[in-house]
C-alpha cells in the first residue's frame, strides 16, 4: 500500500462514541505527506479515571474543543478515497461508527486495514504486537504513546514497512 490514511482515536470513557482526540497521517507514494490532530468534545462528555490514566486528557482539555461533526468536516476531505489504516482497527472503526450514529451522520462504509493483524503475520518473532513494540521493530520510536497523532504516525510507519 502506497496511499492510505493512518488514523487513531482516543476516548474519554467506556463509550465508543466518546472520542476526545483524533490523529490522522496521510501517506502518499509510501511517504508521510500530511498530518492532522484535533481534540474533540466527547459525547458523552465525562472522563473515566482509567481513560485519563492512559492518555492524560481531562475534561478541562476538551471543554472548548469542537464537536465531532466539525472536526470530521476537516478530516473527511483529506482522507477522501483512501483506505484507513489503524492498529487494532476494530477499536477505531467501532469508535468512528459509534460517533457517526451519535450525531446521525451517514456512514460512508470506510475501508479499514488492521496493522495489528498484519504485524502478527509479518513479525511473528516479536514478544508482543502492541503498537510501541511493532513501531520500534519498524524503526519508529514513539515519544508520546496514546497521543492520537503519535499513535497514527507509528501506525503509518508500520504500514509503510509491512503492508
């Protein structure tokens, strides 16, 4: 795959619709061409202790952030026509579907490719296939694991190397 969009969502709580940040990396001809990051006001708008512990985001970080439809209006044109690549894509696809339902947006049936699954086939010798482990094996050292943009960049590097 030479052209795709790597995507990652972070959520505020257990609800898949509670996306609170998104990172997108556009890859063209096998190289990173563009990136996008935004905080998002989650729906429902509360943070669980466990989610905050993972990514560090709190209600005060997203209180003035745009709602998902406004953020997606910026994302949609840059990902148009590209397959979406995510590490553990069922999670990210589930979040995207849930938030589309929450805001009664028409689902365009995005094509998703899963780098977690691909890494298990391509790199069976790794001790685990967590994002940071696979990214390191592909030559990318993550600086801010669970920051949506850094996670999307790591995913892009994995996809460039193994897909």
